[in-house]
C-alpha cells in the first residue's frame, strides 16, 4: 500500500513540476477541440405521428375488409423505401445540384440513415427526419427537416388513398378483360351443350345426370304405383257401398217404420264411409250391424218398395265417378313414367360413349360458368370497395402531430461536447507532463531511487529557497492559477453562448 502511495506522490510531483507544460497542452487541446465543435453543423429534427384506423364497419359488412395489421406493417416497411426517398429528394432542396444517378443514390443512402419510421402502438407510428447540412443555415436545416417529413406524409396519402383507388380501377379493368374472354368461352360451351341436348335430350347433364334421372323415374313410378293401389282400393270400397245402398227411399204412411229407419241408417253409413272411415272403424262396424238388423225388420214388415230417390245413392255415384277419374289419371301417369323409364334405361345401356361425351360437355360448361360467376362477384366487390374508399376509406390515416419547424437543434449536444473537450484537454496535459517526467532521469523520492538501483540511500538534502525565490514562485503560482482560471472561464463563456443560442434560429 505504501508503494502505491509513493508512486502516486511521485506522479503528482512530476506533473506539478511540469505544470506549465500540462496547462499549455490542455489549452491547445481544448482550443482545437472547441474549434472542431464550433464547425459541426446543427442538425434539426422534425417528426409527425400518424394513426391508422382499421376499424371500418362498412367494409366489414360488405365483406371486403382486409387485415389492417398487415397494412400497417407494409406502410412501415415501404414508407422509407428507396423509391419513396428518391421522391423526397427530388421534390425538396436535398435534390439541388444533383444531376447524376450515382450522386442521387448516395443521397438516398444518406437520407435513409436520417429518416426513421417507428411504431409506438399497433395503430400508431412516428415519422422522424433529422437534417444537418453544413452548406445550409440552421433555419434552412430546420425547414428542410419539416419538408422531408411533410413529403413522406404526402407520399403516404397518395399511395394508400389515391393509390388504392388507382389500383382498384386497374384491377377492375383486368377483370373486365378476363370476363370478356370467359364470356366467349362460355358462349361456345353453351352452344355445344345446346346442340348435344337437341340430339340427345335424355343425356342432358351427362351420365351422372342420366343415373339421377333413372333413379328419380324409378322413385316416381313406385310412388304412382302406391297411389294407384290406394285409389283402386278406395274405388272398390265405394262401389261395394253403392251396391248396398237403395236407389229410392220408402214413401208410406208410416214415416217411422222399419223401412224409414233402414234408409236413415244406410244414409248414416254412407256419410261415415264418405269421410274415409274404413270398415274396421268402430262407428262403421256399429252402423253396419244396425243396417243389417233394420234390413231384416223391413223385410219382415213387408213394406212396399215405392218411394222417392235416395240422395245417399246419388252422392255415392258422384264419389265413385270422382275416384274412377283419379284411378284413370294415375294409370295414365304410370304409363307415361314406364315409357320414360324404359327410354332412360335404353339410353343408359346403349350409349356409353355418348354418355361420356355428355359428362365432358356438362363438366366443361359447369367449370366455365362457375369461373365466370366468380369473376363477376370479384368485379362487383372491387367496385363496391372503390365506392366505399371514396367515401369512407377502408384504411383512414389521421395525422395526430403535424411536422413542424424545430427551434432547438437535435444534435450535436454542444454543452456536453464542450465539457468533454475540457476534460480531455486537462487529461491530455496531465498525461503529457507525466510522460515527459518518465523520459527524464530524475527521481521524485529517495525510495524510488533506492528501488531503481537496489542500493541503500543514506539520506537526502532539502532544497533551501531564498525569500526572492519564494516571491518568484508565488508569482508563478498566481500566473498558473490564472491560466487554469482562464481555461475554465473560456469553457464557461462558450457554454453560456450555447445555452443562450438554443431556441433561436438565425
């Protein structure tokens, strides 16, 4: 520990012994550094904040809304592209004097380092430009930074509002051309299909359609057979009922006799059967038994058969005629279905090649029709999107913070640089004094002399200074203090100038 202390004492003595060299080097380094700082041009920064609204209700309802996050990512990636930066250069003062492509590319690369597009949130991002050219004044640099950001905003608006509409118009034109081509192909396919159908009407739709028609015809024939059987059964039932119903009603003096009761029971039975009740129904069974009993009673009574026409008999005749007509219609329908079914089976069995051709024609026509309808839907969706974006754009850009002319330079930080130069200058002076001391063959302490030569040191002689020498030494100390104070004062003056100049643009 004592050795370290001795080394520190020796270093401080060496520097102090050559303090004028140290202060001279410090003055030289500081003046040179401060001069370099003064020559650095101020860089001014301008920024704008943009909010992208992707919540477009109308576009979502129409089913034409895209992914807003992808659009925001594309904006952030392409806004500072070389193409857009080239537009910025050619439309601002950055492009003055640039006539060659190489110089323009170099300027694009330089501007790319000074323009930043950063995301603050999912829908909010910031555009920043920092400009500091030595051939322009501070005011011109501040205005140029604002102009660069404003031009980027203009490009953003052009590409994503006007550009979207132009892209939609181009896409609609391409779809119109494709629709014209598909329309011609579809018309040709339809003509082939119509000609084939006129020649082979049973094979319309191909073999799959033919099989479907055979199955449908078989099902219809089965249903008609079932309906015909039910109709014939109903006709037989009404015919049997008609045979058991007398044509006339008894018209004697005894209106309440067995014959009248029988006619009433028969009428009631006819009404039950006309309602569609079967012979097994309890009411029909009971009424039938009643008719049988009354018939025996009327036969035993021996009443005359004369009387008026029976209305139940007339009603049953009308019902039988109606059911007879239904049976005949079903029979005609069955005959037609059997003929159609036989023709379909013959076509399916005897025309396999034609059926394959029908398949191909039908398939080609369906594919062309589906493609044509899909193109129509796409075109209408694009037209709707264009109208929506004219009135309520799918991606609405709101400029939250307009770019402005900054009053403070963004760089360099001159106060910090001035302080850094002062520290470096003092350090350089101390280092220079210490380095010179190491080149000399003198020793600051007896201990260092003893360690260097590995010999015992008997003693040391103190320096005796006269009163005149002390006076001279005090004067030199005052002069040295003045030199140090002057260096610090120079730093303070420069720092004050920088502080006062901040916020003022010439």
